[in-house]
C-alpha cells in the first residue's frame, strides 16, 4: 500500500477514518468537518489535478459508514480480522 494517498483514494480514506475516528458518526459531520478530518490523516497529500468536490465527500462518507458497520459487526462476532 502506498504511503501517500489523495482525494481519489476514497476507500483508503474511509478505512483510515474508521480506524482513527471510530466514535464519530460520518453522517453527523458537515462536509467542512469531513474535509478537515481527511486532510489531517497521516499520508494524505492532495493532488492539485484532482481537487475535492461534493461527490467525493459523499462517497467517503458512505464508505466510512460501511466500514464502521463492518467493524461493529466484527466486534460483536468477537473476530478481529
């Protein structure tokens, strides 16, 4: 896995957010807050050729919510894979 990633790496961003901000509800955040959380992730480097837009943020938000559900399901199963 690459050490750096940008806005188009929506799945990687969602995974990082789920790991680092497990207690946050992705749908309770404003896009400005979501953007700030992403930009603060270690290894995040925005690509000037691919700036962030609402569609990217919506996709990150949905993927993050899905990641949270998977993590919650794993914890309730007792598995840590």
